[in-house]
C-alpha cells in the first residue's frame, strides 16, 4: 500500500428517464444506449458501485475486465411518489412544490429524507475496504454530490456541484485521511474518456 489513495467517482451513463428529465431514484431502469460507451480502462480489476442496473451496465462497458462489487448504500435517493415523473407533470402538486422549496427538511411522499440519504451514502463509502490504493466507483449523481460534500477538501453546498454523465471526479487522500474517514487533499474533474493505449 502506498501513502496516497485515489478515489474516482463516475456517474452512470444516461437512461431513457434521464434523457426525458424524469426523477429516477430506486427505479431499476437500464441504460438508454450502450453502443457509444467507450472502454475507460481495461486494466482495472475491481469496481464498486450501486446495485442498480444502470450502474452495473455502465461499469461493464467502462471496465470490461473488472469484478463489480455492489453496495446498495450507493443507490440514488428514493424519490418516492415523484419517481418517474417530470417537473412539468408535478409542478402543480403541493407536496412537490414544498419539496422544491425545502428539500433538506421536506422529503417526497413515500420517499427518503435528505439526511437519511446522505448518511447511508457516507456510511457505504466509509465501509469500503481500506487496503487499496485506487478505487473506482460507478454511482449516481446525487451520490457523487453527497460524497463531494463530505470528502472534498473544502465543504460546499450539495447543489453547487454539477455532475453530468460524462465527467469524473478524482479525490486524492493521504493514507491516514483515508483510513480515518477525513477529507481528501485534492479534488480534480476530468472528462470520462478512454485511457490512451501505450
């Protein structure tokens, strides 16, 4: 083991629901298209991620030779009664308007409270094995935001992060910080692209 640990966070590729701007939390939707997905790194042998199909499918394309370790705590937030619907379909719904006005304190009907979501995601992250140097996670947009709030070098609000499907976030930890669940030393962003072949 080295003194430095890197954690690469990637959002799954788009689903049909994502493209239609529908709320997609625990609904187990497949990817919209996989033909254009590149191999990111065929040398990676282990990937961690959500147990939902869209993450498993994405990881299979990005890292074709890796084993995939599912972690249900890395699921997107559960949008409850809002699942599968769009803003246009919900904008006259009083519960929806209340949630938009204060998502931290107003959970969706039959959905997940914000603090419960963040707690489970961070708990899942803290339970990753501590004895590796490089970690690759294929997860959801909300999960990446929650992890950046908790572990980026400086704390920023949840919604300040833009998490598109084609960007990766790399957190660099000291080994001590990684083992203690402390913040990382640096955060970088880059496009998700194929690794150049030597």
